[in-house]
C-alpha cells in the first residue's frame, strides 16, 4: 500500500486547491462543489455537496456524478504522491455501484496501491455522509507523464 496518513503529501491541501483553480478555471467544481477534507501521501478524502442537479430520475445521485467525484479524488491522490503534475491522466476507471446513495453529501476516499514511474493504481470508496456502507467502489489507473509538467 502506498498511502500513509501520517506522511506529508507532496502538495499541501491549500496549495493544491489554489493550483487547481488556476490551472482548471473552467472546472469550478474542482474547488466549488468539492471540498478536499484531508490529503496525505498517496491518498485523500473529498466531500461533494449534495445538490438537486446531481440527481437522476428516481431521486438518486447519477452514475456520471459519482464517477466524476471518484476520478477527481483519484487525481488528487496521485498528485499527493507525485507533486503538481497536472498532465497526469486517467487511463482506466472501473466502478461498481453498490447501493443507492442517500440524499446528502457524498464522501470519496482514495488510496494508491502502486506508484511507479509511469503508472499509479488505486481505489476510491464512495459513501453517503453518515453511512459506513459503500455506495460505490472504484479502481483506477493514472498515467504519469515523463519529466516536469
């Protein structure tokens, strides 16, 4: 396991939020609807505020919304371990929807399993705030570019 909640991340939470806002101004959700609650080397926890626009018919959070949260959270976990490399990209994301999320905030916690020179592999656990049961489980691989960003 790569994640270590006692180890300092390569990029601090406040600095990461600042860099995301500057690099991705079109993605207001990167620093708006999402809150980076905690970050450590190889992992992080992100909160997505509940909003009616995230719902699909039947009153549940849509799959694409959960996938976006998981992908963003995994991206942060990768950056926590390699530093600010904005060109790191998703090469694979697989999601299992396990339970209908409650009508409240979603929490995503990512941790890296493997960190190599070119690839990072990890998982993201999605839960409704206040519920221990997973609503979705994600595995993902990120490609890490050569050299500085």
